[in-house]
C-alpha cells in the first residue's frame, strides 16, 4: 500500500511544471481566435509540442474540453492525420460527447473507451484469436447463465440471496434488485481473478471468513466460467485481456498511432496500462486528477499517475487549477479537505457567496425531513449519498410527498432537471447548482460497511481505502456550483470535515428541534 502524502510530495519535487514562455505568448496571439476562451495554462495544454505530457486538472478546470481542443489543434494546425490520433475516454457517455464536439468542428477521430477499442480488434480478428465467432456477454446472457448454474447445482435463488446478503444489505431492496447485484458480483469475481492472473480455485484460499458462502460462490462461478467458454461469450474484462494476448503474440497487427490522449488517467488499471505500452505511441498526452481517484476497489491504480516519471522521465507537467464551476467558498472548502495531498490549490473565478452549510440532526429522519422541506427553495438539485441504502430510504419519503425525482445510474445521460438522487460514484463528472450531501458522519465517511458483499469476501485491500474515501468526499463537494449543504445525524460529523472547513461553513444544529412531524 502507498503512503499517498509522501508520493504527492515526491511527485511535486520531480515534476517538470511548465512555464509560459515568450514563444508561447506569440503562438497564443497568432491563434487568438482559436484559443480565445481559454486561460494560459489551458492554452499551453492545447498547443504544447512536448511528446509526453502529464496534465493535472482539478475539478471544474475543463479537462475534457482541453483534451478535445488538443485533438482539433493537432488536426487543423499541426496537420496530423486524424486516423493517426487515438483519444481514450472512460465512459461511453464521455466518448459520445467528445465525438459530437469534434464532429461539430468537422473532425472524425478515433475516440474510444479501452473496451470499445479492444472490441473492434477482437471482432476483426475473431477467428484468428478464438477459432470461432464469439460475442460480448450482455445482461440477458448473464441472467440465463446464472439461472442454469443454480439449476445444475440444485441451489435456489432465494437460498443464495439469504446466504450472501446481510440484513442491512437487503433493506429496501426488491428480490429483483438483489438478484441483479448477486449476478453482477459473480461475474465480478470471474473478472477479478482473471485480472490478477489467478485461478478461480484461489478464491477459497483468499477468503478466510464467510467460508460457506465463498464455497457456494466458487461453485457458481465455476459453472459460469465453463458456460462462457462453451457458448463463446466474453466478459468486458476479457476484451482487454484477449486483445493484449493477441497483440503480444502478433506485433504486426498492433495499430500505429502518432498521438494517444488518455482521459481520467488516475483511474487506469493494470490491463489498460499494459495495452497502452503495447501501442507505444511517440506522443502521449494524459490528463487526470489525483484528487478524484475513487475506483481502487474495482482495480484502478492511482500509482500509474503518481509515478508517471518512472516510465516517462522526459515529460512535461501542465497543471490546470482554475475552477470554472464553483463559487469561492466551495473551492476553499475542497482545498482545505485535500490540503494533505500537497497539490496546488484550485482557484475559483467566481466571488464568494454565503451559501455553504453544515447541518446537524438528532436522527436520520429529521435529516431527511429537513431536506424535503429545503429542496422546495431550489430548482437544479443533486442529493448525494455514500450508499444506495440512504437513497432508497429518502426516495420512499419523496414518493410519499409526491415530489418527482430522478435516480442517477452509472453512465446515463448527463443532463437532468429538477431533483437527482445519486451515489457519489455515479455522479462523477457532472455538476449542479445546488448539492445536498447526506449522512456526513463517521459511519459513512469513511464508509464502515460495504453494500457489495463480494468486496468483503474477497478482502480487496490493495489500495488505501481511507484516502480513497476522502477523495470521494472531494468529488461530492466539487459537484456544487452555487449552494452546498452537508447534513448528518449521529454523534459527530465525519473527520473529513476539518476545523478550517468548519470556519468556512455555516454550522447549524437541529438536534433540539425535532422535525419528525409531517411537513
């Protein structure tokens, strides 16, 4: 495990932070129409000639816009063939958005996710790789294979649900929702062991508790593994693993790109890095934010961003720290939260507004009743929670009050109106005028329990969970543009809310004024 504070200090000492040269200013002036909306360091990121660039871009600094604009610059002003450029995003939504932006400017470029890039080659050379036609597993396939696995083992779905989930994990969830999660977790186990280059049989060795549950899951997963091979089906993780294996044995088939640009580099995993190394571009532009690395639990490795200089010693660092999203008070709060990471502070371009609050409540019901009353004052609202359980309980109350809302799922459309309920993981990359973060107590930040039993069973501990939870809190706060409400009930607020943050926040106590009555 990495001491993240030390790593950030080392990275700052070794980084080659760029400066704006006189030559840069001349180019900025010559391209004034093209670069007009951007600040100097954004402009530098767009036009820099350095072959290897690490762009550290904090929340709200326009990193995806800069990535897109750099592709446009390479094509229009550097004469690079767009077919020789590959831009990699992390979600289908981000990929579509970037493609659309480029098309508006007359550019058809290779914009892919790691998975979509891999799948194109697997389809093109399917018979060479597999010896037969194969296809990617979808959820219908998962349901069918899961049902067949249970039948062959003479296990009922109800029995496995009871064995697998704890009572709090089943709370407010239908049988269908629990089945959906159980199926996903079984396939997560398959992918997890493949990504670690381990056999499924190692599953029972890795688990030291919940032995009976682990044994049952192992039997189910073995059935699923056999069915996938028999049916010619591949998981999303297989896409990367199989294309890596193909390129490793067939170097002549590896496509040659002059420029590769990678978004969200803080979230890359081992297989994605292995694929990038096989592609071996002469020009590599990565953009990421160490403050927003929140997927260690599913395999991402922040060290690829932090230790970038080990692989690429001759690189240029460009730091984007002007926040174009949030008012000054919100930016001051997130700067205080992540101060131990030793990164440059973000700077808001907006004035300070007295619109950030910390509310304490006697009970969670009081907390939810306050939110239901308060949201009537605003239009564009995110209500964010650490866990789905909190959202489900709040959604019941909203339904009872006939208050319409949307529940945000991962990789959905990016535009919402009214009230959106979401976990913090699912809302990453989006923003709202007003943000409520509920349950800001020691139980939820850092989260004391997991909604996914598979994480506890597998004992996934090769990342710093507390640091990741703090970064998750940063992601939540930095979604807010104008108004921020942190609410909690229980003994005290999370330790993530430090004394400096409390001085900025308006702290209100509602513990002596119960609001359990109907409102």
